[in-house]
């Protein structure tokens, strides 16, 4: 009698569990996980990324300074630019008499 009650309670549990595993196997892998850590180089990759980023930032700073110097040389050393500020005569605006209709 005790064995029959045990089978009535445990057998449905195991059958349900087996069916659940079968259905879950379509969506996820049920195999035991592998503990081979192949991604141990993440620190090296991160350092390499930082190094590349710093090199790019330095290159951009140098290019920015070069362009600023080029722009300042062009406008500060150009004598025509300084004379242009004072060489433009003032504009005279003549009023047109009103011819009302």
C-alpha cells in the first residue's frame, strides 16, 4: 500500500518534469555548462582599446592645434585684413522725397 501511494505521487512528478525538460530543450541547451574561460584576454583588449583611443585623441589635438595655428597665421599676418577694417568708407543713405498719391 505504501509503495502504491509513493508511485502515485512520485511518478506524475517525474513524468511532468521529463515533459518540461523535453519542451525546454527546444528553446535552451540543457547540456552541462562548460567552464573553460576563453575570454581571459578582456583586460588586454580593454587596455588596447584605451591605447587606441588615447592615440586618436592625441592625433585630433595635434590636428586641432595645427588648424588653429594655420588660421591665426592667415589672419594675423595678413596686412590686407588689418587695413580692410579701416579702408571701407562710410555709406551715405540719401532719402527719397515722398510722392504721396
